[in-house]
């Protein structure tokens, strides 16, 4: 309790003003005082120029406009916004300490409360009063009930029960049903510490000094009185809870580090347990839960002698927890095999990683745990955590099927004219297939791309498997242009027919225009193309043809001749290469002649297509662009493809606007290359734009008027070859070639065709939470919006990780070099498989022979394995030993029990189309 003297106040103000000049960079706080029922805006001040007397004097001056100091005793309280408490200030040193606390919390506003403890009027003039007479204090039992606080630490933290002992008492009260009585009596029987009051007289000139000091408080702007007290009709208990619930919400520091401090609050008990588990893993300590119930949580370090301890309890809202006691010092050694790193914690940390890469090895997760969290766990926990993450992945994949119809409806609404077909099968409604192609893709292909489409499929790696069929075209700059995609169960003739049937309906390609498809010579796609695009030309990927060719005819010589024949742009070079192949092995030439040249050799391609590709690498490149998204759910995969194509449309449109040439960059690059190679050629002009070009070993006739060269390359690719570039340079002049070369390039390979390809756009689609419901009027009768996932078939045995390689393809990352036998010093085998005659230590010979008799064997596998090969050994020092090894195929009949797979559904289909 403070009683102010004017003389003492004046002297103090003078001292404050003398030191004000030295305070150049002090923190300035906005001061606000609650006095009775009013909120007084005092002004601004710093920690070095504040005192209780100055605060009271400034408040009285703002309220009454007078410079008088009240004679009655006053109590000064300070409000702590981070915990919703008000704490009594008894001395100037405490006041300065509170200013420091506010500065540490980064707050720039302080709210005080000034309370008079005696309401007795001042004595009349002439009367005398005893100087030592104490002022009367309002009777607390007469109606005044102040909030009670245990001690100064309790005032800064929370309501009653800050200590663990009080929390124990609260638990007993809750169990005995006495919580209401305890709350009704709290705050009583508390006494406030009082500060003695000093009386002194004012010094002359105090008014001027006060005026100068008050200038320090100018510029303060109050927020709202409702922030500190309520005028509503809420019950006092509700108002009290609202004030007490203010604290420091827990937040992780930069980098995810966890730091505790007294006054931190947690949303609930579960969050507090998880944070302390994370802290134990972070610090490498073992924590013991001394108390862990609905009202309190107490943790201490298990290591003997370590003083670390933390205690928190529940607040009045019966939900929020707050740390009230903390000894944040560890004197123990770090442990790495933390028991707090449970399966659920590991799964939560690496769930995204496992979902992006389901085949990830648990050793990788173990290494990441040691690197990021310095934790070492056993392999059993790692396998269980990975399995739990995969279960969540399976659930997400199963959920996406119920959203496919909504996605199809949103595609039709945001991109009118697009095609999204969904095929279901019995039992209804089970997912079967889907087809997706946007209108911008259709228009871009018809108006700007060359009539050349590559089709291929790639396997999806999600829980439900499946195959993604794709149709990819090429733009004028030889860039990939995805045209349509299809997700189906397998790559079969039926699935290819369904995909190409929907593609034909969506494209509505004119029958009088040429069209060519490139495939990998798979039987299903060949029959499907004959069914739905009978007039289109078909090319087979030369790489796949050679993969089959080299199984029988090996050697680099065959390889070079095959590719020379495939890339021959005229019939003469093709026959020359084929004759060389036949000279080496007539059977090889006969094998290739069974495939018509128009399917795999450039010279027989349709020249109106203006594309000289002999491989289907463009679809392989599109499949590689999917990357890890092949593991994603069907819906996420479709969204990735849509966003990728949408972004490519805009990016390529912006790039095209920056081109300075009328030709795309890749076309320009080929022309420059052919132009450099044409410098060594000899040109003979025949007239009428006809030339004869002679090279070191060749000579060709060029007709510029017909855009043809006898080598055939210009007609197939649409870009002038080196012979044509020599003739064009002679005809136009070297200076004018750059401006006139565009006239000799096919129109489908120019900048204008490129702009037509990307003239349209794919419109964005909102988030899944904002997708509209499918109207019942557009659904087939008896059809619902929901779609069940297809049956999931799990193959027996361990899943294969490595890709299935071709017969003559070596293993990936294998050891290089040749094995040499230590017995016969021959390469190609080791001593265990050596068939030469061996000498034993006793001088007798050991002969290894092979029998070639077939073995018939029948085995049954019922969850166990048995060895089917037995070796008999006989030891005889002076006799010969014959080992018989069988290398013939074994006829074996196996019965697998214990593994089950669901039968595939029937093929009855329903379809949902948005065209």
C-alpha cells in the first residue's frame, strides 16, 4: 500500500528528469490504468522513468485534472496478458522487474489497476488526525471478495492450485464431489501485503515538473475498454474463466525444436503427452510419468540424480493444460534407443515418405531416424510402422473411387467439350476403366500437330495396380503433346479397344486426312487399331523389333545393319543393308522380311505425315514424366497429369511469343546442322530449280519446286536435308537463305502451327472440398454417385522390386569382369562348375559327369519349403568318386494353399460420359 507525499514526489521527478537525457534507446511502453470504473489513458513511459508515485500522480491528474495526491492508501495492480492474471505491485523494484518481463515477451502496452482501500471522506479543516492511525480496510466478509493468490509466482502463472500439492487436493475434491464448494470459498482468507505510507509536503514548482514529466506520456491511444473488463451480463465465474484462460500457447521453435517455459498452454491432455514424448526423443532422455490423469501431468527424468522435472494441470475450462512447475536442467547422458519412439510416432514421421515410395527399405527409414532424430529402434518396430503407413495409403486409394464421378462432373463443368468416361462392372457399381481427354488437347492436335500418335501403356504401382494407357502426339518443335489417357485393369485387346474406341469418338478425326499410329507391336493394340482406325497407317517401334531380332541373331554387326536399314530414307540404301544382312545369315534377312518395311523402315513411311521417328520413345518419355506419381491414387494421378499439361500449355505459349524466328528452335537446329554439312558438297545447276549434288561417295538429284531430294530424307521429315540445303543456298544466295528457308519447311513445322497447337487452355479445377454433387438427372437409371474399388489381387510370394529384364540384358549394377577357373585356368566358369578332370590329394582322379535324364517330381507347398536337391557324398581314399548332376528341366506340379485371391468381377459395364 502506497501513500504519496508531494515533497517526496517532486524530488523523485527531478531525479528522473536529470537521468532522462541518458536514456536514448530505452523501450517505450504504453500505459493504461483502470481506476474505479474508468480506463485512463496515461501516455507512454520507459522502465527507467517510472515509479509507483509517478504512476498514481499521473492517474489522478488525468481523472480529476488536479495535481493533488490522495491521502488514502492505494493498491497498485498490474495485468499480465499472457496468463490473464493481475498481480499486486508493492515496490518500485517490482515495478521495474515487471517492465523487464513485458519487454522479454515483446509487448508494448501495460495495464495497471489503481484501487483505494479506504472510502472515508477527508477530515474537515481544523481537525487533527493521528499520524500513525491506519486507514480502514473494506471488510472482506461484508461483501467484498477479491481473487486470492498463493504467492507471487502463482500470480504470474494461473489460478489457485499452482503447486503439485494443491493439484492433489483438487483431485481429492473432484473425487469427493466438493468442487463447487471449493470454488465458492476460493479467494477467501487471503491477506494482502501492505506497503507503509509516507507523508511529505510538496515542494514549490512541482506543477511545472509534473507538466514536463507528463509530456513523456503523450501519444498513447487506447484500444477498447472491453478488452480489460466486461459490461455484459455474463456471470462473474464466466468472466473470471475468460481472463484466466489467457496464457502462452505452445509453439515449436524454428527448426522444430521444443522449448518449455512456465505458463505454456496446450489444447488438451493428448497434445501435452505428445509434445513431451517428442521432447524426450529430441533430448535423448527417458521420462517417467509421475502423474498422468485427467487433471494433471507430472514428468521427471528417470536418470538417478537428474533434477529435470515438469508439472502441468488442467485449467478451469476442463480442457486446456498449462505448465506450472518446471526445472529445465538435465544432468544425464543421452540415450539413443528411446522407448518413446513408438510405432505410431515413427509412422507419423515417415508416412508421406512411405506413401510416395511404398517399396522403400526399412533400412532407409532406420538411417533417417538416426540422422534426423538421433534415435535407434529395432527392426520390428520399423516394419510395423511401415505396414501401418501402407494401411493408410490403401485407405486413401480406396476412398478416391467414390470421388471419381464428382471429378468427372467438375471436368465437364470447368472444361466443356472434354471427355471423361467411366466404365463400371458387376457387382454394381465397381470400377473398371476410365478415359480422360480435354477439349484443348483435342483442338491442339487437330489444328497444330502432325497426324502422328504414339500409344503405349505403363504399369501403376499402387495397391490396386492397373495400367495407364496413353496417346501422345508431337508438336512443331518435337515436344510431347499428351492427347488422352486411360486407366484400365490390364493391357489386353479388350482394354485397348475400349481406349481407342473412346479416342475415336472424342477426336472425330476426318477419314480423308492421313493418320499414323506408332506402337510397340503388341498384339492387343494391333487388333484394336485395325478395328477402330482401319485406314490409319501403323508403325512399329524399331527398338522392340530389334529386341526380338537379337534373341536369335546376336552380334554388333547385325545391330549396325539393322539400324541402318531402319533409318534408310530411300529404297536403295535399304536394299543394300538387307543384302549385307543376308550375306551374313540368310535366315536373319528372312526374319526381317516377314515384317513389311512400311512398319519399321523410313523409306516406306507415309511422306504426308512429315515425321521420321522409327521408335516410340515419345510415349516412353511421357511414362517417365509420371515418376513417383505412378504410386499415387487414380485421382491424384489424373490431377497431376491435368496440372502438368495445363502448365505446359501456358509455358510453351509464353516461350513461343519470345521466338525471333518463324521456325521452332529444334527445326532451326536441324537446318543449321544440315547447312554446315552441305559445304563439302559440289552443286551442279540443271535449271528450273533442279540440281545435282555430288558428295565424296554419293550423288543425288534435287527438285526444289517439288520439295524433294533423291535421298528421301526431305520428303519424310519435312525439313531440308544437307543436299537440299546446298541447292537452296545456290538458288537463293547465302545472304538470303535465312529469310527464305521458311518456304522450304513444311507448314506443320513452323511457328504458326506451334501457336495453333497451344492456342487453347485447360481451365483449373477447384479443390476436392468444393466439388459439386453430381445431379441425379445426368446419371444412368439405377446408377449412384458412389463407385466401389476394384478387387485387389495380391500375388503369392514376396513382391518383386527389380524390373524384369530382357534375356540378353545384363543385371543392373553387377560386378564387371570375367570369372576364371582356378583348376583349368579357363574363363567363363569357376572351380565348382569346372568339368575337367580333377586330381585329389591321394593321387586318384575324380570325374564329374552330368546326366541328362528327366526327373519327374511332385511337391506340395503348404506354407513351408523343402529342399528338392540332395547331394550324396561318399568318402573313399583310394576309389574314384562320380558326382551326378542333373541339368534337365524338372516337371513339377505345385499346389499353393494359404493364399487367396478374389475372382474378377463379371464384365457387365455401365458408362458415365461427359462430352
